């Protein structure tokens, strides 16, 4: 900053006097951002990631009036940063890119994937040929890599073998996300319960 003194009458030589003054300004500069996941939720493949469970810290370098530097950090609210991808893509650690302004970092979020499909049937397993397996009595569950199971709506599955067209074992197959589970019912052959006869010819005499 240049300071000028115009009152020449008050100077020792009658000339305008100037001086340069250096003023130190305190300011903060973001050096980096750091992201971490709280692990509050159990995520499965396809689940939406809650941004509120990702903590983003901005690390600043602070300059004081004397030119000394120090570091400090502050938390950035979720509505000020973006994440990509926004859903869990893989079983295990998912690397999520967190962006704040022009700065990016990575948060690691754990997800769980499917391990095996299980199916049980509570309906009648002996079905007369021509009948059908009751799909409303089929219970489907997916076992995940964390050992937990989630119920799967049968409407979201591909089911084959519901129609019982033969006598003997009939295999029913349930498919979901490339996983298969099977159970067997028995086809029972149709059997006559009674017979009846009727004569449609002319009347006869002994």
C-alpha cells in the first residue's frame, strides 16, 4: 500500500512525501479434502448410498498476520458435495469418488453381495397330473455374504416347472439375479373313481 503526504509546507524539504506499507492479510487456503464413511448402515448391491453417512473434511492452511502458517479442518455439509457412484456396485469395498468444487477424494464404503438363493414350498407336494404348483406358497430368500437373508418377492423371479404334466417327480426351478434354487413335487396319475354305462340301441325282446 502506498501512502502519500501532500502537505508540502509541513515537510522538511517542501516536497510530497510517499511511503510504502506492507500489510499482512490473514487468509485460509484449502490444501486437500478427506472423506470417510461412518459405517452406520449395512449396504447391499444396488442400495442407494446415504450422503449423510459420508463425512467430508476440508483441511486448510492458515496464514496469520506475521506470516506464520498452521492447519485446521472443517466439516463440509452433504448438500455441498457430490458422490459417484451413488449406489453400491460390488461385494466388498466400493471406492466412492467425493467431489467438492474442483477437488476430489475417495471414500470407501462396504457393500454385501448375494451368495446363494434358497426356496421352500409350503403347498401340497402331491399334485394330480394336469394341476399346477401354487406359486403363492413359494418362499424365496437371498443369502448375502454377511450371513443375512432378505425375502425376495416371487413376482421378481423367473419360475419354471409350475405345470404338472407327468406322473412322478417334477422339478420346479426359481431364478433370481442369475442364482437358481429348486424343489420337487410329485405328479399323481389320474385314476377313475367310477364307471357308468348307458344303452342307446333299440328295445329288445327275450
